[in-house]
């Protein structure tokens, strides 16, 4: 047997003429231009939305920033040191009775 028996033919019907090919090309280009325009509009909307959200957050936190600056100028919050002096002690612990539950 030869492979010709299982040949798949995707196109059925007559060959497309030059006018049909031109119409397909023009429609494809038009679709690509419309898709590009849509993506530009979508990116512009996202950019404006991001700027609006950033401006809103900046406006809502202005009072907090002002209070922090006043505290820093008054000496309540040193600029170079952390707000609290934290000392960390590392170690391990075992609860009483834990060894009996494990069977050790």
C-alpha cells in the first residue's frame, strides 16, 4: 500500500481566484489593524487607571506622611535607628511530657 491512499485534502472545491485572495488579504490586514488599535486603547485605559489609583493612594496617605515628618522633626522617631530596639535570642525548647508521647 502506498501513502497516497491516506492523503488528506484540506481544500475542497475550486481554486480561489485572485479577487478572493485579494479580499482575504484586505480583510486580514483590517482585522490586524483593528486588533492593534484595541490593544492600544486597552493599554491606555490601564495606564490611566493605574495613575488614578496611585494618585488616590497618594492623596489618602498625605496626612499620615505629614504626621510622620512632624514626629521625625520633633525627635520622637530617629532617622537612622529603628523604631524599637529588638533583641533576638535563638534557641530550642522541648515541652515537658513531649518525650513520653513520642515514645523516647
